[in-house]
């Protein structure tokens, strides 16, 4: 089994989402000692924001690209290869200012590639990746899950579904900034849910 671990907390492994992700990966490894784990830490190793030059590189035909443009394309394809190789993805997902970390958005901007991870057909968009599951560990200071203010859950489901990955489950650790007791309770419940799942 190949596991791709994506961490996006700006606090590195001190982030609650990263810490829960690490627990989850340890639990998977205990069950599958031969599991291969690839870690993509978007805080330690940030991905450049998508800009005109980078998107221009994507849209330029391979035989027309400059070496700089080819390097941008190669980098994006390397990120996509990590996803393709994974049987299981574990994503640490903090909420910052009502949304996903911008570091994670940059990753998404390099993975959502027309003709590579999705394509448009007469019947609409078609995802080109499959046979993978995603466990999302969502950490929030407040309470959002199940309310209309949680714009992150549908967005993440939409993104993975768009590239063909529909087996996406969420474990929430919420209320982390609502006092020590609430935080401990939320983290314990998230750990239990991850162990069960
Ligand atoms: C810059 C910043 C913005 C935040 N914005 C929100 C927010 O909009 N809603 C919320 O519930 N919590 C918010 N929080 C709290 C985080 O969601 C909480 O600290 C969570 O643990 C972050 O995950 P992490 O510890 O893995 O980084 C914010 C935290 C930071 C540092």
C-alpha cells in the first residue's frame, strides 16, 4: 500500500491537523507494516503560487516550452505522480480565515491539470484518477461542520471528485480555540474516529 501524506498546517508538525495525521499514519503503518509513506509537507516545502508564468508553462505545448517552463511542468507532474502512485491519501486540513491554507491551494493549482488529471467531455468534466481513498483531518478553532459556513468540506470534495477521487471521508477536530477542555475533547474524539475508520 502506498500512502501519500499531505500536511498543510503553517505550524508544521506542531499543528493539530499534522499531529492527528501523524497518529493516523502510525495507525495505518501498524496495520500495514509494508506500507510505503510519502510525505508532502506544504509548509516546510512550499509550492509557488500559480501565476501567469506558471499557468503559461502549463498551456504551452511541450515542444515549444523554454527550459524554465519545462521545469514548471515537470514540477507539477511530479506532484501529480505522487497522487497517482497513492492508494490512500491522508490530508491534514487546517481552517485559516474561513478557508483552506493558501499553501494547499497552490498544491491544488498544480494538480488540477486539464488533460492530465481531468478532461472535459461532451457530458461535462471527467476525472482521470481513481482507485484511491482520501481521509481528510480537518482542524478548526471554531465550529463549522454541518453548517453552511463550512465552505471547505464541499470545496475539498469537489476538487477530489473533479479529478476522479470520490472516496473522501472527513474527520473533524473542531472547537480547538474554545478552551482547554473543549480542545482536549475534540482531539480525543478525532483520534477515536480516526482509529475506527
Ligand atoms: C491565521 C489563522 C486563521 C484562522 N482562522 C480560523 C477560522 O477562520 N475559523 C476557525 O474556526 N479557526 C481559525 N483558526 C484556528 C485554526 O483553525 C486552528 O488553530 C487549527 O488548529 C489550525 O490547524 P493546525 O493547528 O493544524 O494549523 C485560525 C488560525 C490561524 C493561525
